[in-house]
């Protein structure tokens, strides 16, 4: 098994990252780490882990490059059409209906591993659309978290290149973006709902009583044990009736799989009942 391979250089490198950047690499799959380390080692012309450890000690700026490579930030607005259609047509309208019938006005959403903001802003656009004139009556909060400080800074700007907005349906592009100097700037009401926070999912949480948690295309790089712990963390962070939305290639594992019920199997949407 790959994780059992004895390789002191590899372990030293992981330890160094824990010490210097407080990121516990043991929670990432070994194969994933080896591929990411190889990218940086090739870039710096270094062939062994020991040499790369020496390089990191003598050139601390390399930590920034390595951290940038460790967090794969690929994302899109409305990533996976069927998932966002299920949210727009079924999950979110039902959530709003339940809030109205209970006389509640607070809606709490968490996008965990939000990268440059496309995911939480897509949800923000849907909520604005669905609430319509009722929007002002609701207190809506979308916590958007990531471990990568750099992507969070760009997310807060809410400015995107034309190729980054290709998936945004045309009416939403016209309603919620303005073209400014070749970049698409999101409008203030959409941005104001979203609160960006730097959270390491291995160690921290965004809070509790969430109505909806999206954690998509993040845990695929985590060990099975970490995935199980994380799904239980999400379970505890949801209020009764709240939803968890996972990535299309991700599978709910561990105890959480017995506690959360699928509402949309193909779209990987689950509910805490
Ligand atoms: C591929 S992006 C997913 C973005 C978005 N959820 C989507 O599906 O389009 C994965 C994100 O997970 C973040 N990430 C990786 N490890 C993390 C950790 N331990 N804690 C929090 N975020 C992490 C990365 O920084 C990256 O932005």
C-alpha cells in the first residue's frame, strides 16, 4: 500500500509543512501529496525529498509556492448544471417555504472549500432570485471558507475574467454583473451576503445550525479517515432538516452515511432528518 511505503524524506517533508505552516499533511492522501510535491520539485530542478527539504530550509519563499500547489483551486460558477438546477428548482424553494411557514427569517449557508468564490456567489444569486421582493425580509448569511488566503483575497474582490463567467446564465450575468475594464464585477447585494473566512477543515468549523452546507470537490484529496470525520462535523453543523451538497465524484462515508438521507442521489444532495 502506498501509504505504508517507508520513505523518511517524504515524512520529513510532511513534518516540515506541519511545523512551518500548521497544515497537517497526514490528512491528505499520500498519492496526492507525492504528485503535488513532484510538481514543485520539477519546477525547482530537485530530484529527491531530502534535497527539497534542504531547499525549503534555505529558501522559505518556496513554502508559498508549495502551499499554492497543494491547494487545487479549480472552480466554476454553477459548477455541474444538474446540481444547481436541483438547488434552484427544489431544495432552496422548499427551504424558503419551510422558513416562511415557521415564521423564521434567518437562513444560514456554508460553502466549505469555496476557492475563488464562484460557488458561494452562485448560491447567493439563486437566493436573490428566489426571494425576489421578500429578499429584504430575510437575514441571509453565506459563510464561504477556504484554507488558501490568496484565493480568499481574490474572492472578496468579486471580479472575474470573461472565461470565468461562461457558465453564468445570461439573465443572471446581465442582472448581477457589470463589465468594468474587461472584468465582470459582481453587484453589491450579491457580494454582501457572502462572508469569507480562512478555515482549515482539518481543525476548525464555521459554526452550527446551517440550513445548507456545500462541500464540493474538496474531500477527494483527503484520507478516508479525515473524510469520515469531516462528514460527521458537517452533520453536527447542520440543523434538523438541513442539506449537505457534495461533489459529483464524492461518496458519503462513515457514520454520516447512516445519518444523512439522500434527497437527490445523482446530484449528491443529502438531508439531516
Ligand atoms: C477544487 S477547489 C473546490 C472549489 C468549489 N468547492 C468547487 O467545487 O468548485 C478545492 C478547494 O479546497 C481547498 N482546501 C484544500 N484543503 C483544505 C483544507 N484542509 N481546509 C479548507 N479548504 C481546503 C483548496 O484551497 C481549494 O480552494
